[in-house]
């Protein structure tokens, strides 16, 4: 895969005086994805502080985590295709400003209801924006945009979790400073979007696009179906780490340092970002095969580390599973997204993210329910890991069968 210079889509709006260049617009939109995912991961190392101050159970943590995913899903279903009709810029302008407001609600939260409200607003604005920004990146550069759509969420998740953990550990106002910092970043990005030329011209059908539906181009159906097990396996693991990894790490280490809260998610997402960069030139099927195999092996090693209370084995397995997460997710995205036409991209991305966020939120809530009703942390982690490994094995099998059918077709026509 070669990287081309940013080129506007065929129906792109002309560049106006005072507007950002296509290159600047590309990096601005990539940074927005990073910031959105950093904001979603930032509460992870802060949950133990909330628990200590407000006295709630593990299921509350997973509900707070899961309600964000449900809000993202709701926004994706309603507004996921909106930018295909009104343009990328208006959607991003409003959504990013709302993200800044959500950070203020987080900073002022004094109980679970305020925390839930902040997560809902954060999720709604994220759901409205992720398909628009992902499609905008492809409008500007199809090759680099596909890679950015895979790596930016991982970079955001990694940076948000570790930055919040470091702030909690070493800086004052642990439940305020990280949100105020992110809020300032969102304000700056909103200003940047105001100076960004839209990459497509507005077209008809905006109101009709708000009706929830899963309408996909016919040529996308089969590739997406084959990618679903990989999407579910990768994002369910991310959801588990995002909601419960602080408890897992602290139970092994026996220390309550704030920075430990974000380490597990940082290792998972950070190694995923590394694998995306290292493997970005490989074919999507190769990335999916490697990703699902690495996910399968990495989760097994991480579970062994938990069973034997080996921190080294746990983090080694987490890093290897993270490489599978990154490669599997990019392989899935690259096997589907390039098949969509410019005015279909946001809709296809919306479906990909619906599957991903449903996989991220629902299993985490189920795990929290099991913990709240007497399930042990280790046994819950084992059951969850076994489910992820089964999904990874199904994805690996599906990729192998697809590769075999293509090889057979080539042989029969030669």
C-alpha cells in the first residue's frame, strides 16, 4: 500500500481563502479522533477514586462505561450518515464543541448521576462525529485515511489512559485537571474545524438519513460479515480492559498508585498502534490472520499471568493481545471501507462502529453484573477471556476459509 499526498474527493468543495490546506485538515481530523478516544479512556484510571469517594460497586463502573458505548450507538444509528448529506464540517463543528462541554460536566461531577450524564453527552457527540471524521480522512487521502482510521483510535485510547493515570498520580485535582485539559484541546479543535473547508458538497437526503437503518452497498455485505468476529473480539477485549483493568492490575500488584489504573489499557492500545504502523503495508487478509492469531495467544498468556499472579506474564500477554487488537481492527477496516464510494463512507463506517461499540459496551456491563453478584475477579476474567479467544478463533477460521476460496477460484480460472 502506498501513501499518496492528500487529494480532495471528486465532489469536494473548493478550497476557500482563509481555509486550512488539505494536509492541515487531514491532521486536524486525525487529532480529533485521537482526542475523542483519549476522552473516552480518561475516566478509566479515575474510577477507583470515584469508588472510594462515592462508595459504589464494580457494576456501577461497568454501567458508567457501558452507557457511553450505548450513547455512541444511539448517535451512530441516528446521525452516523448525516455528514454524507450535510458535509463533514458542520457535524464535526457541533460535535467537538459538545465534547468540550462534556469535559466541563466531568470536571464538575459530584456523584454518579453527573458522571452518567457526562458519559451520555460524551457518547452522543462521539457517535455523531466518528463516522464523519473517518469519512473525512478518506475524502482527503484514501490510503493514509484508511490507516489513520485504524491507528488514531488506538493512539487516543493509549494516550488518554496513561495521561490520566499520570495526572492522577502526580498532579493535583485528579478528578478535574485531566478533563479541563481535554476540554481546552476540544475548544482549540473546534476553532480549527471552523477554518476547515468541507471535503464534500452538501446534498439532499439529510432528514431521511436520520432514520435509523443499516443500509450498506451490496459489495460490502460479505466482507463486513467476515470481519464481524474480528471486530467483536477486539473491541470486547478493549471494553473489558477499559472498565476493569484497574482492578485486575491492582489485585496483582497489591498497590493503589493512581498511574496503575491506566497501565493495562495503555499497553493494550499502545501495542495495537505499533502493530498498525508495522503491518500497514500488508494485505487486509494477512493483517486479520495475524491479528486474530495474536489476540488468541495474547489473551491466553494474559490469563495465565492472572492465574499465577505474574505481572510480567500478564503485561506480556496484554501487549501481544494488543498487537492482535490493532492488526485485527485495521485488517477488518481495510477489508471493508475502501469498497465504499465517497457518499457511502460515513454510513459504512457507522455500521463498523456500531458493531465495535456494541462489542465494547455490552460484555463489560455483563462482566460487572457477574462481579456484583458474587463472581470472582479471576473467574470472570477467565470466562471473558475464553469468549474473546473463541471469537478470535472464529475470525481466524473465517479468514482462512476466505483465503482458500480465493485461491481455489484463481486456480480454476487459470
